[in-house]
């Protein structure tokens, strides 16, 4: 993938592919936070996060006021899928 991007950039072509990050979670609030922040800090900005809600308490993270502002700034980049266990 990186080689393709480098070749296209060298040709002067603009790359605008959507990259999807699928993030499953279960009992790892800290890791979930770290993963989301790592994605947020990417230099390539055409991405979306597909978060798999495994009916876990990790989602309390979304009620943190500072994080809520960050997530709101993503404007449709976050999709949550609720797993049916």
C-alpha cells in the first residue's frame, strides 16, 4: 500500500482513499482510548473508525467531556456497531 501511495504522489496525483479502522473492544478502556487517539493523530485524514460495541463498560469513555468534544469533531467518522451476544 505504501509503495502505491509513494508512486502516485511522485506522479503528482492526489490520493484520497478512505481508510477504515475496525476497532473491537472488550474490557480494555485504556487500550481503546490509546487506539482512538492513535487513529486521530494520523497524518492521513481520510479515515473512519468502525467501533464494535461488545456490550461492554468501555463505552463510558464516550461520556468524558473532553473526549466527547473530540469525537464530535470527527463529524461522521465514527460508526458504532452493536454486537449481539
